[in-house]
C-alpha cells in the first residue's frame, strides 16, 4: 500500500501547481483563479526513492455551511481522513490569513501528521517570510516554490521519512483496464451517476450547472473487473462559454473523451434531446470511441412523455444506431447493472481482433449480394480485407478503382461487417487501399486534367511501344553472326515479285485481247 499525501489549504495558494509537479503531469487545472479545483484529484507521485499517492483538494473554507463551498469542504475532510501525511500550504506573499488559523485548528483535531509549507517564496528571504507562520503551532514551516520546484524535494523526503520501503507491486497491464468517460451537458446527472456507481460521495453532486470543473479519474472494481471512471465537466454550446474556467474545463473533457475506451453519454430526459446532446455525441463518434447512451431522470416522466422522448431519439440521434440506449435513474440507482453490461460489450467490440480470412469471406459475400455501383464507367473491384486497427475497429479493403466507391456502399459494408462480427456499441471505420498495377510506372498517377479514357489510351500506347522494343530485341538476337541491324530501326518488308509484262505489237501498242469463239462465229 502506497503512502498518501494530501494537499490542503485555502483557495489559490498553489496546491494544484504542486500536484502537477509531484506527478510530473498537467492533470490538475491551474490558473490564477480561486476555487478552480473542487473535487479530490488523485495522482501517483514521481520522484525520489519512494513512490506515493498525492491528493489535490479544493480550496478549504471550513466556516461556510451552505452551497458549493460546503460541498468542497466536505470533500477536503474526506481526503484528510484518507491521508497518511497532510501538507498544509499557505501563501508566503500574502502572509498569514485568519482562515489559515481555522484550517490549522481543524488539522490538529484530525490527528494526522502535518507539514506546513510556505509557498510562493521564490526571490524572497525565506527566514523572514516564514517567521509569522510559527504561531500556527504546526512545527517549523518549510519555504518552497511549487511553480519553480524550490524546496519541493526536501518537503517530499521529509513527508515520507517515517514510511518503510514499499514492497514491489505486482505488474498490472494498465492498458487492459477499460477507461470509461462520463460525458454530457451541464447538470444532467453525470456526477450523481459516478457516485451511484462507486457507492460513495466521491465527487461533488450539486444542483448547479458547472459544478464539476476538472476531469476526475477514479478506480472502480465491479463484479471482479477493474475500470477507470472519468467524471468530466459539462459541455455547453461554444457561444455560451465565456469564462476562462469553463474553457479549461471543456478542453479537459475533450481530452478525457480521447483518452477513454468507452464514453457514457448522459442525457437529461426531463429536458429532452437537445442540439447540444447531438453535438457531444458527434464528437464522441468523430473521436472513434465506443458509446453507451444513458437517458437519466427517467423515473420523473409520465408515459406519454416517455413515448415522446423515444420518438425524439429516433429523429435526432439516428446516427447512433450502433449504440445501446438505457433509461436510468442515477439518483435512485435504477438501471445501472444493465448499463454496465452494455459498457462491457462496447469495450469488447471496440478492442475486437478480426482475422483476415474471415473479413475477406464476409467481403466476398457482401459483393455477391450487392456489387459496388459503377462510377465514371468503371466498377470498383474489391479483392480482400484485413484489420487496420482497434478502438475503433478499422477494416482496410484492397482493390482496384476504389476511389469510385460511393459513401452509400461504404455504409452498406460497415453494416455488413458490424452484423457479421457483432460489433455493437462501437463505431466501425472502413478504409480503401488502391491495388498496385503491374503495368504501371513507379509513379503511376493520372495527369492533371486527364480523363480516364485518355489515361487508358496513353497506357495502351506505352505498352505497344514496350512490346515493339521487345520484338526488336528478340529479332536482333535471332540474326546470324556477322549481320547487324541498326538498333531501333525496323527491318524492311520483303519486296514482292512484279507481275509479268503484257505482250505488245510491232508499233509498241498493247495487243487487243483475242475475241472469244462466240464472237468470231457471229462475225
């Protein structure tokens, strides 16, 4: 078990900056804005001889008893309960604040080892800056700069000094752990769904759009299987995103979708299928991620409203016909087992291995049922297929004149492959590769402005020229020794014998033809 270091402090003292430095990542959002971090953010510490876990927390406001700040304080207290060591961070440039004293009292009551870190002391006399923080009664303060790394290594070594060397961990192939991103518009119940799956208040679920600002990675074990759940910020229309914080959040959500193997698109049934739902779904599809759609808050609808929602799905989300739709209630934990069954199926389909012989047989059967349409006077010839990648599965088809394959026929092939290999829940991409022409030159490309007929004529003339040269070479080799033929000159054709000259009379005029016997007897 790795030791856990928790970073605690009031807003905007540099906790997320230190988190990123300890994990050598940019997982935590960092900006000069108070209250940017809200949920607990876990990472693996890198550096030094001992590995450890580090937890970033939101700005601690222990005296607030309502609203989102209360929920943030609750998350910080949960992190402190899990901590082996707490690093209490204060701002050396702004000095000691009354809020720091309240937090120090809370930390003393937690009975956890606490190290006091005075941050932002670069370029300052550290002894003078840290002097006033002695009155917190948490031992000698350590001056650091999380932005520049000054004093950070000494701080970590001191935090881990009392922990033994960890036992070697079993090798775990992280690539086999499915990553599941929970995505959707703001306030559709994503964080509520995450907490329902985990069975605890792991992330802040608050009835306020924009509650989640960062992408939170959480390990989950369900039915003996391991998953990484990624809770993401809600994505609004681009024209409605004005605050810098929300822009950062949208970027992190997009990164989470690209990182995930499966995305669960959460839709608010009480608001219906909106245009933004379709936009988020389209981005998931463009990223090539497997998809499961969760229609949340289903228990709050009447029967006629449910029928209307299903008609809206058929009309606005018809391009997601490969995905499974589930009607759930995250708050009441209804429909979650079936939802995760579809997640497993979508992940299996996205990572499927497709053999070349099977793909080629399916392709041949598809062509027998429906040949590619003729394009520009030529019918494309599709020869064989093989797998070109996974997550999403990619089928590469080789043939001739594949540039003429129409989009409708491509969709037909996608449906055939999907049905044959039961690829439910994942996009499928079909790519075409042009086969090599044995008569082609090294760079056999159609010239600019040249039509298909002109190109054929040019190629025919080139082949005729090659054949003529080949015949000339053979004839040159067949000539007897001592005879030479001029290279590149065709041999002359043999002279035909002249016909015998017709007889002439003494005057040189041609003799008249002899009259037939019939004519002589008549005269």
